[in-house]
C-alpha cells in the first residue's frame, strides 16, 4: 500500500492515491464550462494525478456560491462537462465531480472581489445580481450577511430531488465518482451542525434529525447513480467550536452514510462559524489527517486525507501507515501541476521519466542526459 499503488472502490480502480481536490475557479457563466475548465483540469491529468475532481458544481441555480460557479442543474450543461471527462479518461485519470449547494453562503462575491455578499458594485461592474439564499434556519453566515430564508419542507424535497437529478447528469457526463460537498459551512453542513441549524421539525434538533437530509441526499443519489460507481461525502469532521459538531458526531454520521450506500468520507473541518478561523483550529501540515485516520479505523470505510499536505514522503507515510486511502491536494497542485510525477521521482519510483507522458518525458530525459555531460547547467 503506497501513494502510487492502485485502489478499487466498487468497479472503479484508481491508478494511484493522489487526488486533485475540487478548486473553484469562478470562471463559469450561467453554470456552463468553458475552455478554462478543460485546460485547468486537463493539466492535472497530464501531471499524473490519479483522480481529478471538478470544482464544486451547483445542483440548483440558487445553490451557487458565486455567479461564476459551475452548475449541473440542467441537461444543457452536460455536454461541456463531458468534454472534460473524456479528456481526463484519455490521459489516464479518473474524473470526479463535487455536487454542491451553498445554502446560506449563496450570492457571494468572488474571493478577489471581497468574498462578501454580492452588492451594487457587482451589478454595475459585472452585471451580476444577488439572489435569495436559503438555509436550515434564518441565521446569517456572518456579520453583514443577509438573513437566509428558512427552508420549507417543500424546499428540502426540491434540494433532495436536485441532488438526485444531478447524479443522473453526472453519469451522463461521464464522471466515475461523485463527492457530495457537505463541509465548510455549505448547505448540508449547515443542516448537521447545531451552529447553523435551529429547526424544531424532523430536520432539526437531535443529531439524527440534523443528519436526515444528508442520508436522504445519499439515497437520492444512489437511486440515480450506477451501483458500479463510488460515492463519497466531504464532511467537516469538527466545527472547531464549543457547542458545535465534533468528531464523535462524524463517526455516527459516517456509519449512517455507509449504510445508505456511501463508499468514502473526505475528512475536512471547519467553515460554519463565520469568516474568522476558530480559535481551536491549529493549522500545520496534515492537521486534518487525524480525522481521516479515526473515521477509517472506527467506521471501516475508505477515507481521503486533506489539508496542508505538500511533502511527498509525508504523503507516502499517510498511505503506507493506513491513516487514509487517498491524499487530496489543491493549492500545491496549482503551484506544481506535476506534483504527482515529481513525488514519484522523489520517492525513488521514477528516475528516467517513464511515468511521464512521452510528449514530456522524452524531452526531459534527453535534457538530463545532455546536462550530465556538461560541466554546469545553464
């Protein structure tokens, strides 16, 4: 068991354990892909990543975080996504999609525009208009944010149906694994965290009730997603806030998701308590791996470890010691799309570029041989 060994979930075999974590690009229009998404994601497949996830992709128009989010709420969006999955498969990677709903964090400006609610500047400069945000309760995400509309039971059923229909479209688009975005303060996390959910009906109150929507979403996806293809949920394993969601709650939820047909848990944390980092959260390399290890061992389910992992030897140790089954990287891959290939070399698994695409590897091997004959490298 190593970073570059294959792994099988259901009928899908992943060529290695390196996962490109979903990274929102905010370049879509009306949810549709364009050349940016194809080039951005395709580059990671060329760089040797075993699994490449498309960014958070909204299952409803109102579920977008920003006006630039990708979407999969209508059939017309399938064709652009299929172009991406076909390229990823042709280059040897498994294409994944992250299905998302922003809930009360919807109608937000892009990070470089302020990461605050859409306002008149966005309308004037970019012709982007705010839309209504919904949530389990009418609690704003943070100070200065609008109060979301508390979801009715009809709203909840609409969201469940939207996830199911998005799963069907994901299959039509050629994706091989779905990850449901139920972390970082987005809609499904808002439901299971007591920080955001103050409902008193069947979807609030007890832990069982707060988890109900996630189980029903998993069931709706499974009803529309082939039994041969795996399903993962990204969870915030803890809110890092006293009185909030904790790792013991995650273990219970993971057991229930497993019973509902979920095959893997991507273990992240935080994001529900506003814009400031919770005081209990200490960030260091691999600070969330502990959650992936605990869920993997206590629930007996596959896990993905994520969060400030950049060192190849450290990533290898996580996999070889059984702390997680996959390692997901994001910003490190933006800095170095060839990180998987460079990691293989660093680990002594590829000294002559055999793992590289020959269009790259042949030239690089020739370069090294030439450089070895020189007294210095230019």
